[in-house]
């Protein structure tokens, strides 16, 4: 089965000052910048808005209100970061639809050139599936003292939030025994790598601190 790409919602966004003007009926006509005219026209027709002028633009729609090119924009929104960076926000009731990326294959091409296309398709599916699974997790890395890798692993696995998917990965951390370049390497710490769900990141870090772990980095 072809995995679905992360869904992103398509929303109508507007600057706060303009929202007040629209609510106060101070604008006789609103200019809308969008790359999806058919969707925009259908939305406003169904909502009963007659005084909307549609403008065409390709890319960087978020800059249109600030440049004075449009009053509002219609664009795809995923995380909402771009909206905040450009002082925009979604209009209440302006959520039009949810979109989803889909991988489409040409059946005839797959049948005629299976040796060329199937390996590429399989690799694409593997990468997409790996990305969709990986984006739900963080890798938490911490250096801890311990008598052995087994002792550190046992200490971590006593905490429910530190067990990872199949258990923590423990490896020795080496440093030089002395200040000169010819000193021997030694280790007194163990690097612990734990895969945790994004929603459990904070609680996992607190659990590490509880067992005297020092979070080194999160990715």
C-alpha cells in the first residue's frame, strides 16, 4: 500500500487589523490573492460573499498583504509558522479543506518497465514510510555514569518513559587520560540513546534527570 504523506490544511488567513475592518463592514470590496481560484470562488459563492476580487499569484502569498497587493490570501497551511512570521492568522470559519499528498503510478509504465521502475518505486515507498514513522519520535541523548552498559540499561529500563522502542542504546564515552596527545583513552561515562514519542519528550527528560542523567542533546 502506498503510504499517505503528511496532511496539510488549506486555510484562509487574514491580518488582525483587516479582520476588524471586515467585521465592521468598512470594506466595500475585499481583494483575495490565491493560487486556487476555482476553490476560492466556490467557497465565497457558497458563503454568499459577492464583493471579493480574486488576484492570481504564484508562491510567497504570505507577503501579499504586507506589500499592499491583497487584503487576504488563500493558501496551504501546515504548521502555521509562516503565518505568525508574517503577522497573519486564519479567519474564523475560513478553513476550507484538508489536503493530502498521494503517490500516483502509471500502471502501463510499471508493466512495461518493471525492472527500471519497481526498484525506484520501492525505495520511494521505504523512504516515505520511514519519514512518516520517524517524525513521530525524538532521539534523546544523555551521558551517564555506571559500572557497565548492562547496569546503565537496567537503571534506565526501570523507568517506563526511558525504555525506548526496543530498549536504550548504550555505548562507552572515551576521553584522554592526561593532557598530552600520547595519553591512553579511558571511559567513565556511557552515552545513552533513547527513542521517545514527541508527546513524551518532556517527561522523558525529567525521568533522565531523576536517575542522574544529563541530557546532552535532542534531535
